[in-house]
């Protein structure tokens, strides 16, 4: 069998493909969902160029790069020549694009728009072999995206060509890599250390960034853009003079010992169901001997031996202050969190030290907002990070507030330990009433304290950075949950129990004392202490508790108040420890 075929898994009847024509109806449906399909921000649709021509979509890419989306209207249409024409039009009309960007994205930094990565997305029903051949040889940032239609109104979107040059197509770059290095325009003399660009990993030592290659060859990285920070052990591309070219969102584990048979690091390129690699020199090589249980993604970083045999792939960098603080300090930068914007200046918090300070400045017309991060060099703003989670998901943040989740009238609330009830900003859909969650000082959702069973894949975890980089020596730790308590009593008091016990490191689960024993028994597996509210449990369950729970402390409480139960749990644990020690 050649190629992919689509089947209904219930009947195993093949779902047939139909010839696809991008008519106005289908084009409008795709256009309305372009932001989620291509991860771009639409600036203008059906734009009139003033030359009796209309552009389907003008957009801004994830790397602040200008883009145009063109739709193929007929099968015979030459998309490549059209794409080249409009790519040149786009580059020649920077002022017009900047106006559209400022109109649609008011806080966009025009100076950070990366025109070196201006590109075209061609969307069509199919592309001829001549189109594919031509676009692969002209060296322009043009992608061909094919749409296939199947029975039952199924639509498949497939990239059939993506530029292979790392320098011209960097769709997987970190969000920090948003601006070209202004220093690269200056003429400087460097020593040529290789014949071709290469991929290595970053080491930060004594305030300098170095690149390390297989075989432990090492050299300082030059001309790193002021807006780019590198994580320790993050993979980078450098040219023949070790000048910075590109930062990959992958890193080498701190504890990993490099195999002596590693000849090169390379980036994976998936093309026509085959796996190729580029070692940084824009030459494609077939990747050999990939194990069947390894599923590589486009743009993965791998290591290979001298025969281009697969050795291993590497993990993604965690994008937070833990990962990049060492690089920022090496550049002499201070990362500051924007607390409050006033008429005569900005109240900031130093992310590294936690110290708050005021910066005098004229705030009229500024492009940053509260809860963003300013990158300061000698007091001047050199870059802005828009996501507050760069800070709050790092070990530098210690302002969390905990509580239990409540949902009412479609809104998600948090009842804090203090008793205050607030709306959770950006609350995910998977939150459920009674869960213990935590928010930052601005009530933005940061994570949940559940053990992970049954959670959704995108659940946020506290301090998930697994990179050993620069970290604050002394910081206020979050509440550490060390014990689990099962309360058999009145479930109406569940939130009170959870909040009260959480303050002392206990995670509480509450079941009605009249539940079937099988359900109670199932909850006992990870429980450290059991509390029985004697006025709210069946006789059968009381008897089973006394007979079967002998390996952990059991509290029999006449009271159902949360504070009294907390006192009894602490007393029972202390008594249990004394008995175990005496034995």
C-alpha cells in the first residue's frame, strides 16, 4: 500500500478523497480559522493593493514577521510566480504594513518586526511538480499548504513544502527571538573556526556565552542579539566565525553524558514521509536507523554519528525565568516585573531579588503594560516580555495564594485561605469545584495541587523547570503538601476542610460516610490519616473502618468543624509517631 488512506474506525469503510477546489465558501471558512490553523495574527483580509489586485490575507507571524496568505483559485494557477511577486510587493511596502500592524495590534513594536523572515503561505487544492521544484530552488520563504476534502465534510490541511534553510525559515523559534541583532550590521573581524555553520549547545561561564560542539570543541558566541537570551545547554546555530544565527527550543540535559560517537547535532526535517537532517550548513542528509518507537517531530534536534545514524533526540527548553536568568545576568540585564504604571513612572519588582523599586519615566505612549516583564540594561529598556508566566512559573515567584475552586453561573472562582472569593483569570476548562488551586497576586491562574491523575494534558504545574540554571538562594517556598487525609463525613463541608487542612500541608478528600465501602476502600490507597465524623457515617462503614484500617491513624470525631478536625489530625499523627517509635 502506498500513501495514506482514511477509514471509519467503526465500520472500516474507506472515506474517499475528493478533488478539492478552493471556492469562495471554503476559502472563507479556512480564512475565518486561519489564526488557529497557521498560528498567525490576521491584520487585514481582502486587502486592496490599489493596483486592481486584492490580497487574501495580510498577517503577522509568531516571530513578528510579515506574512501574506494566498489562496489558489484554479488548479492551473501558478502559485509560485504569484507568491514571488507579492513577497517583493510586501517588502517594498513596509510603511503600509506597519500602519496595518499598528492599527490592529496597538502595542506592537514596529522596530522589532523581522523583515528578514517575511514570507508567503500558499493554500490550494494541489500543487504541480513544477511548482514544488521551483519553490525549492528559488530560496524564498514560501510555504505550500494543500487542502484535501473527504466524505462527511472532513478537511485535511497538509504542508507539502516548507523552506529547508534554517536562516530563512524559523517557525519554531523561541518567543524571545523576535528582533534581529542591530550589531550584525557593523563590520567586525573574527577568526574563522570552521568551513560551514554548525549546531552546538550553549554554556554560560564567567559572564560569557560559549558554544560547545561534539568532541568538546568550544568557542565564545559572538553577536547575540540584545533581545535574545539563551538557556544553559540550549542548542544554537552559529556561523563559521561562531557568530550567533539561531536559538533552537531544545536543550541538552544537565546530567547527560555525551556519547563519544556523536559526530554532529542536527535539526530534523520531515519531507515526503522521509526523515532528513540539516547539520546547520543547509545540506540535507537522510537520517538512518531511527528506532520504530521514536516519533520525531519537524525541527527536533538530534545527535548522529559519522554515518548519519540516529543516536538520540533532545527535550524542549522550559520558557521561564529559571531557564534564562543566567543569560540575562551575563549580558548585564535586569529582569523586572511591572507592578504599576503611574503618570510619572513605573513601579517594578526585580525578578531575581524580589526587591521593588520605582523607575522615573514619561509613561505617555509606552508600549508595555502591567504584569509584563521589562529587560533593563543600565536602566534603559531593551526588550519587553508580554507573558507574566515567564515570571510566575519560575522558582523566583513566591506570591501565590491558595484556595478551593467554586463554579457559579459559568464563572470560576477561588475561595482563598483568607476567606476572600475572587474570579480566576484565564481559568482553564478542566477546573472542577473543590479542587485546590493557586493564583498569582493578580488572580491569574497558575496551577492546581492535584496529583495529576486524570488531568488534562495542558494542566499547568508549579515550577516545572527542569533546567539547573541560576536560581535565587533564598525564597519563600510555596505550601508543601506532604500528607493526604480522608474525611468520612458531611460533604457539604468539603471546601472548609480542604482550606483549613491545606494551611498545614494536608490535602483533604471528603466522602459521605454513607457511601458504599468499595468506594471508600478505593480512596484509602494513598491516604495517610482517616477522619470519621461519628454522627455522619453508617454502622456498617464504622464497623469496617475499625476492622480493616489498622496501618494508619484513624480519628473518631464527634465534631464536624474544620478547625477541631485539624487539631485532632495533628494530635493523632503525633501520637501515632510516638507509638511507632516505642515499637
